[in-house]
């Protein structure tokens, strides 16, 4: 049987369907692989040439002129062979009706027309042949046409063959009673949809193959983790206890290959993973020996208590004998007897030495095994003489010497266990997957060695999603040079080569040079989605920001059209429609003309799906704002004053960009109510009118026209109503790339034309053809701050004018637009290349046909708890909302994102967040709002700092977990500037007092005694459980705001009066470069306190605190080195991560830390402002930074006092 499959693999000149010819796994690599059929490239006789091109009329003419219908070419192929191979049903029908022989074999594998038709993936072609009664039992390389059709996977072709009498009980060799069955082929090829059909036509689910002996289809499904096949076979009556002669059932096979899903199913049907098989051991033992870590963990979680002591000893010995260090650690932690002997007196160390596994030897020695008994004493023994044992013996002797010298020291302190997969293809693929994952909400999986039968072991027939969930995001990589070399014999590699060559041709050598590198990373985000191709240099964490997208059009999956050709109705295979490669799904060509009929249809489809089917997107008619623009179906728009009615309306989010657009003022209000001539509107407003009208919506809200701009009261009143304006709208139009109102919602001239894709007529699986499309696109950022793809060459034309140092579009850099985006229930994003969609349920775009899991779960709006806030806005009472209470600490993320953005007028800062503040208040119940902070959890809110990095911060960035929504620091200079408002705008303890990017020390306060509620950080990467407690005592707040907008800035200076733990400290200057720090997040400055008595450090000197100076300039802060400052404790962080250096490495260690405010003396506040304080006057402080110090040091030095901060 093995010789037979090698013979199949040697049939290279028989065709272009295959590569290595063997499967990717050891046991079922003996299953039949896809047969290579002749691919003739030499000049053909005229009849053959016309038949291969499907020129039916020419074929008829040549036959009429006397051409011999069955004349073979030099390879032995007739015109019929070539017409079938090139998938031309009308030509095939003509040749058969003109007497072509249906049985002639050709090529080394004796392939007949029926065998070629089985690979055609074309039911019409198969039906035409079957009308002429071919021999369905004829074989090529021992395979019937049914086997080949199963391998190809077209269910209709298989059904047609079965209906015509193909034998579903056939074996892979003609000798009766031997070989593999059709079920073996279907399961091994993951053609699971065919199983019910084959079983219905008589396939035996329990038939055993002969190579290896006893192998059933269930064994194959278990090995490959083909869960769907296992379920189907068991349902059809497969014997789950069928065994190989060596005793393994499907359960042991699944455990050996780490197939947890299969193991679960078989155990549910009554199998016992602890049952010992004939050769000794159990399913659990096999998972240990074969190093299936997750499988072992799964077993231990469920069966550890049922495993007897001797079996545990054998598992430890097995892990040591197979050098499975990770599993040894797992068994050790589970309490297994690591140093015990088995029934034969054998220890784990003895086995590790016997198999010369250095890592296992070191592990067991460290665990306490005595090396002495294993060191040979006789120099003439075979162990002593065998040089291969020398490294193991040297380790034993070294351990003995170390034990004698230092009995309690750790053995081999510099030893590093080698990763079991390190250096392997799978290891590299997993690194790539981790690099692409980048955050905890987006898990990318590597499937470098997919299960089953493949023609090519390099590209795995572009089916690397095999065995993965539909929504799984999967990566796969290969060297480009290997792919190009394999393209001569593998159709999948040839497909990739053709697509990449078209990219080079379409975009030019310059762009290709910028893209290209040694490795190709193939990525599939969802089943049925496009294939994405990146290049990288071998470092998996270095990716190009541009990707190649390969897809087929949506229309390719339309029903095949029928046409009557030469007396037969044939389903004509539209080029590229019948099949495509498994990982090459659909995409959509974007409109090249801006907004038009096609874009309107796409937008209407988005709106319909959202309002009808999205459970998180509750749609109700909203109350119209005070004023809206009426957009009639024809004629001029005008301003309309609403009467409280409910109706659909659109809003426009746009950038003023330093230009005052057309506005409504007290002088022009009456005129606007009459009409707003379309020609007087700036381009962005005109486009918004066009979009609103094309969607059939009557009303549109634009800020500059719907708010009276020179009426202060109207402006304050309407800005306070922003929450309702945006939350009640039907959808928001977002002019992402328009710098000002004159830029328009759509792309500048020439940009859309650069967004085209390029057709690639090329090969599909087997004998099929496919027209794929390729284009360059941008990577969508991790947290969907940007949704719209930039499509095309961004080095030339209009796209080259885009500022590439800015990772975001213009609108996503504007402050006012932030709350608009969060509050709006549905958004139409209009970018340079395409239209995109965003709502609480998903994001998608014009070029995308299938929504990915990442698009549904890792969204900009979802990460702002949009649906929680929206549920509160939907009219629920505070008590009802509190059952689903939004985390008020989410406000920190709002502030972090908002303060990175730009405002034309810095005094708009709190106004531009007032809608979100009201929204948050609705979700969290009544909660006092204090100049941008919330009274609840005030201790955490006070710990903001200006996110302007100093050199120390940049040096330690690897220790910092990236937060969501942060403007990427790659590709542009990080801002080093921040300043206070002038004149006064907000108190120094509020982030709103600063113009510049702000971030927080993220955490959650423990809620009550014994309630250790911890905060899982929403930064998307680091999920650290942090125990933090407030150290603030009683707090009084003085904050007077405008009655028209209580979420705006204070009308007079605001203050906090806090009772808490304090210490007087001295600013001693910058910390030494090599000096230790208390916390890795600190700045470069040091404070000194407690220099006498019991308040000294262990070394006898003053205690130190790290000082994160607010980077506003010493002159602006009014302090200098040597000044005395007051430290106010705010948070006790029991699991703070401290920066620590050792041996050149930088890492973090946990230690309890006090975090708080650094205060400088500001002024004297009269007693009347402090509610009758006993003192006639009181010292008043201002914030100048944060401090971090050791909790034990703090407790020895602190004193309690009342502090006033302004």
C-alpha cells in the first residue's frame, strides 16, 4: 500500500495538481492523495488546441473537415481529454456526439475521461459524460472516479456519480477486501458534507483499512480533530471501540494528537480515558508522552483525583522520557510523586539519562533526585564508553559537585529549558499569530500544520483554515522563494504567484520593493473572507502597514446560468464562479466615483440590517432637535424649528479646521427658515444634503446652521443638548478626511480612481479556473479608531498627499467629534477610498462582505461600553440602570482619548465632553461631577498625569501596556508639549486644567470589607488584577457651574478640601540614571522625606519617593529643586509593579506602594470660602505632580491633616 501511494506521488508529469503527494500526518499519510493529471503545455494539433480552449464551433468545423476525433497527441491525450480537463461542457458534448471514445486512458496513471470529469468540479460536465455510459469502476492508480470526486469535494458531482451507480463500498485497490474506503477519503480530506450522502448510498462506517491495519474512518477523524466527522460517524453507528492491533481506539488516537474536542465527544459516549490499552498506558499517558500540553491540562482538571499513584508515577516517568518539561511542571504542581520509583524500580531521572534528555535531567535533579546512583563507577561499562552519554553523565557529576559545595543552592542557575517547539515551523507561526493578535480581545491562531490530506505540503492547497472555527482568525506563513519554486507543480502556489505578480505589475517596482520581504504571512480573518497577504523579514513582530488583499467578487457565487448548446442544456461555469480556493473568499469592489447609486445601496443595506436585526442597536424614532435642516426630495433645503415631533434625522460630524463655515446667526435666522440655497453651502454640507436625500431621510442636523452661533444662551443651551442630538439621530454622516467644510464628504478628485482592484485570471483547485482580484489596502487598526481602509498605492497621486505621519484621519483627531462618534447610534464613515459603517454591534465597510469576529467584538464603540450607556439612555430608571451599572472608571478612557485630540478653542474642553458626561451620569445614577472628574472613585480620578514622555518613560516602554484608542507612537514624533490654560479654566487637581494628552493610573477601588473587586484593565493587552484601596478621608468639594450646562467649566475657582495622610518632602532633583526607582511609571525626579529617627531607610538615609512632575515647566508650576512639597496619599496599591534591574535585564516585581498627589503651596484662602473653618485663614495648595513610595516607609512617616487644593 505504501508503494502504491509513492507511485501516486511520482506522477508529477501527469498534471499540476500536486506537490509532495503525501499527507501531513504520519499515520494517515498513507491515505490516497489527489492524483496529478496531465497538464500539457506543448503545441497541440488544431483539434486539440480548439478543444482545450473551448472553441466549440472551431471543433465542429475541424471534425467536418475530416479531423480524427480520437487522434491522440504526443502524450496520448485526445481532444476529449483536453476539453474535459479545461472544463468546457459544450465542447465535450459535441465530441461525444461525434463519436469520441469515452474510455481511452492516457498518461502514466492511465487517466480516463471519467476520472478527469471527477476532478472538474462541474456537475454539468459529469452529467454529459454519464449520458454515454462510461465504466464507473475503472481506476487510475487504483482510484475510481468516485474517490476522485470525493477528494475534489463537489457534492453535486458526487451525488451524480452515486445516482449513476458508482460503488460507495469500493476500496482504494482492486483486490477485494483490502484498501481504504470512500469514507476514509472523505474524512481525511475534510469533505464532511459528503458523509451523509455516502452513508446513505451504502458506505460502511466500520470498514477498516489495511495500511495501517485496522484503521477506520473514525480513527482518521480522531487523529485529525475532525469533530464534525466524528459526530456524523458516531451518529451513523460507527464502533467507537474499534482498535488497531496495538490496542488504540479512537480515544487514544485523539489524546495522542491533542484533539480535545474529539476526546470530549467520545467520553460523552461512554469511553474511559484512564483505561489501560493492550501495550500499557492510557489515553492520558499518550497525551503526556506526545507532549500535548493542553490535552494533559484538560485531563488533569477532570481526572487527577481518579488517577492511582502508580499511574501518576508512570506519567512522570513518561514525561521525563519524552523530555516534556512543561508537562513535568504541570504534574509537579498537581502533586504527582516526582521522585518515586515504578514497579521495576525505575525513576524519572534514570529514564531521562537513558534517553539523554538534558532538560529532563536538569529538571529532575533540581527537583531533588540524587545523581549518585546514575553515575557509572566502572570506566569499562558500556555507558561510560558510549560517547553519546557523556553530556548526561557530565550533568550528573556537576550536580553532585554543586550539592556537595552548596547543599541548598539552586542547581544550574543559568540553565534555560529549551522550548519544545523552538525553531520549528509551528513555533514561528505561533510567534506571528501573537504579533498579529496584539490585544486580548483579538486572538489570532496559527495553523501551520493543518490536518488531513493535501497535494502540496507547502501551501496546503490554500486550505490552512481546515479544522478551525468559522470565526477564527488564522495565520500561515511560508518563504516567497519556496512558493515560487513550487508554483511549477502546485496550483495553489501558482495562484499565489500569479496574484503577487499582478500586484508588482499593477503598482510598479517601487511599491513592490517597499512591500516585499523574505516571508509571506497569509491571513484569513473569517471563513469566506478575503485572503490577506503581508510580507515580513523573519522578525514576526515587524509588519508592513500595507497588505495585499486577494478575493473573488460577490457575484461569483451567483447561481450558474443555463444555456442550450448543441442540443444540451448546460450549466455554464462562469469564470471564477464555481469554485475558489478555500481561504480566498469574497470581497467587494468599491465605487470609483464617490457617492452614487452603488454607495447609496450599500448604505441602505447597512441601515436596514442594523435597525432590523442588531439586538444591541435598539432603534426608535428620536425627538427632533430644536432646529434641523429640512431636505426635500427636490428643491432648496431650509431650517426648520421642530415642535417636539419624532422623526428620522441625520447628523453631520465634520471639522471646522480653522474656517468658519456657513452659519446661522440672529441676523440670518429668519432667512435660513425660508431657504438655504444649495449653492451657498460649503462642499461638505452639500454632500451631506445629497447623502440624506438619497437615503430618503427628510431632516439633517449640522451644528453651525442649527445653533445660533452669536447667541451665547442658545449656544450654551444647545451644546448641553448634544447628548440628545446625537443619541436620537437615525445615523451620523462622518466626513473623516475633510480638513474643513470646503473639503467635501467624498474623496478629492483622483483618489477614488486609485482604489480600484486588478483582475487576475488564474488557476483554481484541480481543473477549475478562477478570476481573483488583488488590491493594496491599509491594516485596520486594532481598536477600530479607524475603520475605513485606504485602498491603492499611497505613494503617488492624491493619496500621496495624505499626511502619513498621522495615523488617523482628520476627523478622528478632532475633540468635538469624539463624543459625536461615541453617542451616535449608527455612523456612515466617508473616507478617501470607501464608505464604512459603525454601530454598537459591528463595524464593516464597502469593500467587506463578511463581518469578522474581531469587527463584532473589538470595536471602538464597544470598548466605550456603548450598549450599557445606551440602555441607560433608553429611559430606564437609575435603579434599573444600576443593575447593569457602567463602570465609572470607563470615564478615564474617555478622557485619555479626548485629550489626544485637537480643539480649535481650548475653552471648549469640558463643553465638548458634556454630552458624554450626561450620558455617563445616566448610566451610573446620580454622581457628582467635578470639573471633568466624578465624585465616586475620586481617589482614582485624581491620579491623572500628562502623557508627555520623558527619556525614562521611553526607555521603559516595554513595561507599559498599550492602551486602547491611543494615537500610535510609531511613525510620528511623540508630543513633548503641554501647558496650563491661561486664563484660569479649571482647578489644578482636574485634568481639564491642562492642555495636552492625559492618562490615568488605571485601577478599581475595593468595594467594602472583604469584597476584593478588582479591575480588569481595558487596555486590551494587559489583564492584571490589581488590589487598590482609597486612602482619602472626608472630602468636601466647592464647584459652581453654569446652570445651562452643569457639565461645563466652573464659573469661579473650584477647590477640594480633603482629610488624609500627608508627609512633607523635599524635591532633591533628578534620580541617577542607574538608581533604583519605586515604580516603573515614575518620572526622573526624586523626593526625600523622613531623614531622622525611626523614619530612615534600611541604609540609614532619608526615605525616597519617585516624583512624576507635571511636565508643564518649572516656571509655570512655580517650584524649583530644593522646595518643600506636601505629599497627599490617594491610593494604596497592594500589587504595584516596580521597575527592577538585574544583570542588564529590566523587569517588574510586585510591592505595596502608596500613590498620591504632590502639592505646592499656592495661596491663602479666606475662611469665608471654607464654610467657617476655625482658622482665620488656611494654607491652600496646588497640584504639581504625582508620587510613588514604599507603603512601609510611608506608614512610618505620615501624619493626618486637612488640605485645601485649588
